[in-house]
C-alpha cells in the first residue's frame, strides 16, 4: 500500500549518510585485482567491487558495473572518492528494479571510513547545516559501502546484513528497527532508511488520529457505530454465507484449516491460540488436482487485543520490505468477537455491509469523509471499511 508516510523528526537519517553493517573488527578484505572499467551483468569479474556487486544482486539489481571516474552515474557530491577515508576503489552500477544507480566504495580500513564520514557530518553541522546526516543513503556492508540513489534500492539492500550509518546526534531508529554499534563512537547502524519524501522505511511510532476529529460522517469521536458479532463458528459461517464460499466447502479440521496456497495465505500464522483465537475454520476449495480456489478463514476471538497486536506486528514486518502489503496475504477484518481473513475484494465488500471492519496499521492512513474509521484496540492501528485504490501489491 503506497500512501504518504509521516516520519518523526528525530528519526530522520541526509543524502549520503547510511552505511552497510560491519562485522568483526570492521577491516575490509584487502583489495584484489582492480575490476574492469565495465563488468557486464553476469560477468565473472574479480576483486572487491565485483564481490560487492555479486552480494547486492542477491537483494536488488546492480548491473553494468563501471569504475571510470568520469562515469556520468557517479555521484557529483563530495564523496565517495579514491584516497578519501581510506577508500581504495570506487564504482557504480545500475539498479533496474529500483530505477536508480548505486555507487560503491571499497575502504581499506572500515573504521577509518566511518571516522571520516562522522567528521564530515560534524563539519557540516558546525557550518550551519544541522539536519545533515538525518536523511541518508550511505549503507555499510562487509568491506564495502554502497550509496543508492533511490529509496527502493536502499530498502531492498537493508534486507541483507547491510546497515545505514547515522552520525547526526539527532538521528534515531524508531521502534521496530535494529540499532547496532558502529566502529566509531557517536554514530549508529540501523535498518531504518529515512527519506524526506516519505518513500523510505515506514515509521511505526508515527502518531495517528483514527477519530479524525470526530467531525466526519462515519468517524465517531468515541465508541463504535457497531461491529459484527457471532456466538460460535457455526453462527459465523451462517452470517458470512452470502459473502464467502462457505456453503459447499467448509472445514474445522485442524489439518484443513492449516492449508494455504501461493494465492491465498492467512493473516494468522502459526498457533492460532497465540493470536487470541478460540475457534477457526476454512472456507473455499483447498488445492487438490487443481489450484486452491477462494480460500478464506473464519475465527472466533477470545482476546481481540492480542489478535490485533499480533496482526499489527505482521503488517509491520510486511511493510518493512518495500512499504507495501502483499496481495496474496489475507486482510484481517474484525467484528466484536469474530474475525475473517480474506484477500477477495468482492468478499470484503459484502463483509463491510455486515459491519466487519479492516484492521489497518499502516502509518499515516486516513479515510475520506463518509467511510467508517474507528479506534482499534492496539495503538497505531485503525478499523475501517475504506481501502485505498492500490492497497496491496
């Protein structure tokens, strides 16, 4: 779901301030033979730049590696440069997936690099640019540093062991992100990537106002306009009968309920009891000779707050990947003491008419006037019957 994310001012990270995580003593492997001026995709080039390229291509694109100083893709700023902060080699590659470029620097001494970058940030701050280093695209890896030009590239690389280096004293990783020690005091390493336009990592500490001031129709200041309720799985099955495929294909058998497919994945993973669920059933046709069809899950809930807390964590984990929710994972619609998991938009439309609401934990979400928007039982989430035009991928 691509929506505007509001980043906390203290959690912002500046344009070349993020570095990949370092292991051990932070010393890069000794530079090998220099890479060729252009290493085509898939070429068996050798040396630290080629090794860095191979590593990053496990997570995002890094094609057409070039090492010429006059390569137009090289950053025009103060760094990276050979001879600066112990850097021995620099290169640049194209990330077709992220629609940008990634500059690469190979330091002989990673600690010297981090110390040099920290001093650069401090000098910028002393010169009057107090925000420098808050929004960063410097990522530290094992023996190399990457500088992606696009947020999508940076967020993909942060699924690896690479980390953003933050040396502005105001920089901080929000709740839910890793905080690791760098090789120099006064900096930090994190998997949180901040960007000024909000296209980086979502900040789950962002305050939300699910009541919307209480002046919009369907958005009460307090309480609820009413939610669906059922006393058992049998009652729930009858309630949703016209919206889901529960008449011909229905099962409460634990083995059947545990079924999922590449197209239909439940919102609830693992032991349902850990989610506060007391009863569970599967609607739809599990895969047999053919692919699964219209799978959805029905839940009776004994602890709604526990369910919403676990669902919030699952949404945050999904959003951390690229800021979007997977279309194949069911959206969780809740009632007063029941829930339904489905990724079928037409089924959800029917469920909204039955007073189910979608648990939405995306930072900064809001609904237009006329749609329901109510407080959830867990902070940072809302209940709504509004789905943005492109809510999932």
